[in-house]
């Protein structure tokens, strides 16, 4: 089969389209013919080096967010047959540690990630554990399904499992036109919350408005004052922040007494400072949402497939064009997912 193979760290020269052996399914695996695979920031980071995920090694085939058709099944697989349309949960736990047994596979010390530290979807075919291949209903196309796994599961976990967003909450969403935030805006509205979208340009805020955001604020606006005005002086119930250091101060200061800051990313920097007195005097809760659970993935798919929400896609390319798409993914102006078609 054809695959985009990384053999070194660096720029475009680190990867090339090669012919490699077709994958064979183990007893509990299925082989999926990749219809589309969405580009992730992790792909760029690991191409530049060093590997981010434990267990990463070269040569490597990236590509985490995969949708396609089953073409072969292992001898012990039931419930899936050749021709089934599926979308893949990329997280693979050991299955026996306390975290896996508790349904918290994302915290497994031996976590493997399809396309992260095991072969992924920048190839014509990929072998995956059968229990991670979820059926895609006929009314959802495979391009749409491929845009879901990582950002939508991450947003589901942050919004519902950790943030506990409910009807009537005021939720501030930082970086509101990023892939995760595009999902979070819609999920928060689905819960009945009022959404304050914060982004770096009017164009990005227009995207958030189209997804249902109620109040639109640019990064350079007086965010804390605006949120307090919007809430009658109370402040936000929840802030969802995957941006990190650049938005940390505003995220904390716009919360109400007892408000919840859910942090699940650090794209603008990892180190922040805070006042312990501010945290305990105001009763703030700082919550990390670092890993979604299998239940989050399944619930997310059920909700999305039921209708009323949508993905945004910025571009699509073939394996040979992926260098140009890496450039798109680095752009701060990108809105929506980049899809790769092997």
C-alpha cells in the first residue's frame, strides 16, 4: 500500500510517500481502508521532533482521526464485517491497569495512540482494534466522521465530564474558532448554556456566531468587564481554555465566585502564575481535562449522529500534497479541519 512515512525529524524532507506492506489484522483487529484522515497538530510536532508521545519511534505513519470502510476482520471479531463504514477512536489502552478497568483509558501508563505512537491513517489501509471502530450511519459522510474523533471527544470531556456545563450556565470559550472550540461552542449550546466566544479576529468570531455563540469578544477587548456586564456583575460559571498562558489571566478573572476553569491545552505557553489567595478567597475550581474516556467518545458520536451540530472543514489533500497542508495547519488563520485522502 501507499503511505506517508516519517523517517527522520525536521521539515518536509522528514516524510515521503512510500510503498509498505499492507497491514494484517490480529484476532481482535479490523483493517480499515482509509476514506479520510484529519490532520492534527501532534503530527506537526512529532515530525519536527522529538517525539511527544512515549513509545514514539521511527519510521512512523501518522494520522489519528480516521474514517473508512472495513475490508478485513480478525478471527475473533464479531459485530463488524467487510464493507461497514466506521470511525476510529485512536486511543488504545493496555486493558488491564486500574485506569483501563475504570474506563479511564486515556490515563493508561502504557497508552498507545493510533497515528501517535503506532501506525496511523496517512496510508491506504490501517489495522485497528475492532472495539475502537464505531459504525457510521448512512446519513453521515466519512469526511464528516473523520473530522470528529480527537477534537470532539476532547471538547465533550472538557464541557460535560469535567466542566459539568448545564442549562443556564454562562460559558466562556477561549480560542473559539479552533477545532476543539468549534465543537465546544456547539456542545455548550446543546446543554442550554449561554456562550461567550473569545477569538483573535472578527472573521473567527463570525464563525463562532454561526455556531450559536451569544456574545463575541476579540482577544484585545476588556474581556473581564464585558463578561461581568453580560452576566449582571456575576461573572462566568465556566471557562473552557485550551490556549494556555496567553489567556490564563482573563480566564481566571472573568469567573464568578465558585466558578470553574477547565484547562486542556497550552498552545500559547505552558507556564503561568497565579495568586493562591485569589483561588481560595473566590472559591475557584481549577480543573484539568487531559484525557477523554471511551464513554466520552461513544456519547459524543451518539449526540453528533443525532443531528443538529456540524463540523467545519478547511481543505483536503492527497498524501503527496500533505506538505502544503502542514503549512495550513500551522496558520493562525485556519478554521476547520484539513482532511487527507490516501
